[in-house]
């Protein structure tokens, strides 16, 4: 049995059960020799070919088949093919990125482009710590395909590079630009004569009014309760300023127990203790809770701006979903009411051992062209990180409200990245604490204690690579 067979059998024997551990073990023993030294495709760099693509080299693209589907990727592939007609493109889509691709990372035979998304994604911390992802700096410095006089980096929205950077290296292309906020139906509110509340006291008064009308003020994805961590942390950041997020991202001691986080947790606990949450919400997944909301069973839901596209099939005509920022706790908030969380999402990467690495980088240049970005928005009703790419596009109602909210937020926009650095912290530890908190089983103090213990466990785990976010 040769070394490659051992790796294959090891992966099949159980490494896939733990994404980070599986990848770490595979990559740690997967260097030099065998197929990993196979020929890679490289062309000659020029003004027309700044990334050195070999024009007849095949390109393999693997897409996460989630809320955005895969048709947008086929359009991007067609654009690539138009530029490189001799290149053959292999396309595939899956909902299980980790199970499908981790054996190939272990083998040293990954695809050239991977949309590493969804619940079954490969853990980025493991990928980064093992140098398994190619540096995308050359893409940023390359000229835009169709915006004259600008580099690719010049065309991107603020924060797009930061959220995909680790220790100063741009490794992950988060392609969509997402606003996270509180959603409501303007039709429901108009019919009832309700106005969205801009302060917390007004919000609680509105919840009381909504409940009296026989409608639950809130619902949420009880099976993925981290969705409710988003407005809670946003409330804290608006109250205490962006340093609240930086402390959490950098795993600082007691970052989750800051005065701002305590004030936010106390405020959101009112929603729980006054029973402003739809009965049965703790047992719902994201689609079920969003569907209940679309059916008018609840007035508010926390989600990102993919919501409209994800619920398109069940949203009633004229529902007119609208996103709004979290209400301000009071006049002492460091950020204005209009401040909203905006961030790049939907991660793509080029594996470091991709056979056609230049082709993978060029594919990203296609995605980040104005034409590529506009086509994506038309197909999936979601924004990209390419600035100005919605010009001339008729946006659906909900996405139009997202654009307006981001414009109103302007330079006051904020974000956090601990969920990118340490996936386990959000997806398991904070998720579990939110489940206990929003179901009413624990109070604010214990909720923050649980989150802090989770962060401390990551900080103290020497097997997990740590990252520092600049203030």
C-alpha cells in the first residue's frame, strides 16, 4: 500500500467526521511526492493576461448548492469560456462541501475553485493554518476586466477584503454583500397602522401592541438560534462602539461580559420574559420560522439579506419585506440608529494545490467584473461586493430596502469576524448559549457567562490558530 492509499483510507475511516481535525491530519502528512507534484498549468503573463492563465488549461469549479443555486456560476463559467474558448470547464454542485471535497484536499487533488459555504463547509481555520488556500493578492492588484483604469481592489465595497483576510493575507473571496437587520412586512404594518420603532423602549411598546392584536411580535430559527445573536451583538456595538466587536474577535478576556454586552442582553431578555416570541419557535429551523413570518404569524425576524431570495416561493404577493437596523438603546449610543451591520459573505477560495491555480484566480476576476456582478444580482436578487453593480438593475422590493439601509448607514456600518476566525465559537458554543437564552431557560448573566466560557475555551486551545483583528 502506498502513501496515497493510506491517506485515502484514513479519510474514509473517519477523518471527515471532524472537519478541522480531518483536514489538519491529512494536510499535515500530505506534503511532497506522488501526485501532489503533478504538473500545474501556467501561462505567460501579459497586459491582457495579468494572472498568467494557460488558455487551454481545464478548470474545475465546485459550487455549494444552497439558497443561491448554481445557475449564476454557470453564467460566470460561460464568461470565462468566452475569454478562454479552448478551456474545458468541469462544473459540479453539492450541499456537502466537506464530505465531497475533504478527501481531495487530503489527496492533494482539490478543484480549482470552491464555493466553501453552507452548514457542511470545510472549517476555514484548519484550511488557513495548514496553508491550504491560495493567496488572492494578485487578483486584487490585477486590472478590472470591464471597469477601465481600476484594479479589482478599487472596485470593491468597504470591508470586502478585511473579512476574508487572515494575518494580513487575503485568502477568502466573500462574494455577496449582506446587510443583517430586523425584517418586517410593510403591508402588515401599513394595514395595522404600525410604525417601525427606532428606540428600544418604543420597540417594546410596539411588541406589546402587536401581541394585543393576536400576532406574535417575534419568531426565530430555534434550531439555529445564533440568528438571534446577530441583533443582540449589533445592539451592543451600537451602544458601546466598534471596539465591542474588536474585543470579541480578538478573544479578549471578558469581551462577552462588557457593559455594552450586558446592556444588550438585558434588553433582549425583555422579548423572552414578556413572551413576545411565537410559541414553538425553539423547535423551528430557519425555513420554518421564516415561513411562519411570511404567513403573518409573527411581525419580526432576524436575518441577512438573502431572506427575500430564500423565501421567494412562499412570500405572499405584496408582502413587501423590509430590513431595518436594530433599535437604539438610548441617546448615549455610540453609533446612530441608522448604523447597520454590513459584511461580505458566501465564501469562495482557490486551493493552494489547485492544478489550474491561475485559472482559479482569473475566474474570480470574472466574478468581480461589473458584468459578472450584475448577472449574479439579476439571477439571485442579492448584492455583490462590487461597488455600483446594481446600477441599471430593477431590484426586488426587499433588496431595494437593503441598498437604502446600507446607504443610510454609510460610514457608520459595522461588522465582526469572530465567526470567520473561529467557526466553532459561533456555530456551536454561541449557538448553544442563544438556544438556552431565547428559549427562556437561562437569563442574561448566564448567557454571557456561557459565551465567554466558549470564547475562553477557544483562546486556551493551542491546536487552534489565533488571529488578530486591528482596532
